[in-house]
C-alpha cells in the first residue's frame, strides 16, 4: 500500500504528513514509524551502502534512496524477481548532532514489508541501528504521555510479554499476550511471575489507548523502536512522542562506549608502551530487585560459548567468587565488549576504539531478559 504509486517523488514532507494523517483518520490504514540512528560516516556514504545491499545475492530487494526535499527522502524497494512489486519508506531527518543522524522512517506498508524491508537494510550495516525501547519505558509509557497531555484516560489493550525462567539458557521463552485493566494489575502480574514461578517478565510490545477529552490515540510500540499509529491525529502524535525520542536518544548516548589507547615508542630500545587515555564504562548497580542468585546466573549465561538466539559468542576470561569477566562478541553487529560482574555491580566496557551502540543495547537487553528487567545503567 502506498500513497501515490504513480508519482512517489511528488511529495514534500508537509504533503506526505497531510495525506498520511488523512489515511489514519479515515481508517484506511495505519502508519508505521521507526526511529533509526545512523552514524555520520554511514550517512555520508548511504548510497554506497544501499548499492552493496542491492548487489548482495542473498537479498530479495533492490533499494534506492531519492531526495524529495532537504532532509526528506523516499526509499524505494523493488523485488528482484518482480519489478512491479514496489514498497516505499519515507525518511525524515529528525535531528543531526556531531556523530549521529536521527531519522524517523514512515510507512503505511503492511506489517511483513514494514518489518522485512526496513529491518533487512538497517541490520545489514553496523553504522545503522534501530532505537531500543527499554521494557521499563513500555511499562511506563503513560508517564511520557502525561508529561505532554496532562491527565489522560489510559488503557493497556494488549501487551506481548516474554516469560523466561531466571537464568535459563537453551529453552525458548514463553510468549504471551495479556490485557491489563491498569498499571497496578500489570505490576502485580510482574511481581507474581517472579515470586510464584521464578520467571522474568519482559515486555516486548505494547498496544494502548489514550484519551484526552474528545480525542485520542490507539498506538502500538515495540522494544525495537517501532511505533504504529492505528487511530488518532498524526500531527498531535508527533508532538506526543517527542519526549520518547529524547529519552531514546539519551539511552543511545549512554550505550555508546569508547576506549582511547595512546601508543608511544622509545626508539633507543624499540619498546612500545600503551596507556589508556579514555575508557567509558556502562555500569549497573546491584538493586534490591535483583534475584538472589544473580551473580551465578550471569556467570552461567555469559560462560555459555554461544547464545544462538542472541547471536553472541562468549569467551570466559576469569571466573571466581566474587568476580567474573567475559569477552562477548556480537556476530550480528561485528562488535564486542568486556562484561564483568562483582558482588556490587555489573560493567560493560568497549574492546575496540568504539563499540556499537546496537551491541551494548543488545547485551543490556539480555541482562534484562535473563537476569532482572529492572537493571538501571549509570555512567562512571
């Protein structure tokens, strides 16, 4: 489904929003919005990235990006086996800072294409990543809405929950879809799952209804940075999600870790000395909500050679009590970290000059899904 198959280049950002807004308001379709972070270097070479993607024989699609106006683009996907099979995504540069371009991707494609086309491209290059929406943010999305709209009527129509026995490896998690009367019922269910069944409650997707006076929204959000507007005014919705985007940008910046090593060589003895000038670490204080055997669970999970579901390869460097250190390689994003745990905290630090934010976010997500969903990182 597309706004105008005959003239995709004919839209400005304003005219696109006007028509997309009308489609949602008249119940002719729903609008997908994805938040994407792109490194500056990748953005400047994006056409080359897309050419490489298109020439990859494993890929189903040819993809091309065309500028519609400054800061607004359309991506055209063409099926290699059927050039009449076309799909479109509109990209708006939402924010530009020293190191990243923040893009909002809009689409009214069906779910399989909104997922398949866009994710296939973003996951093909380490310089691009979807924002990760913390399970806690999904659980407390009403607080973000209230910060913009004030008092609201808010209901959780459906939540996709992943349930996993604490520290369990190998067995797939159970996935359930539950409705909740309110947040109190949600938190009670979360507490019950741990206390009665020793299972971690991790929210992957939220579908909610928001009402304020005579208008409202029906919205879905996923932990992979996907938003779906099913009902409501698009212009108001973009204002509504601005605090969410700001929160996810801060989470991105916290997840981005660097190490700077200074090398000097003494010519008379030809000895190279190396010193760390900068080491950025992400740390997690052990909270009261941590499970009693959290340390042994971390050691068990990250000493497992391969976590296939997560595309992680682990090498244990030191294991004892109370210290654990592992070299964790993210094969999906071509990036690695050191993960350590003591009796007081958990730390993630970079292996190379810069560790992918997608890798750090993935490992935080693994900690939340397998150990404790309430883990809160802090900078040190």
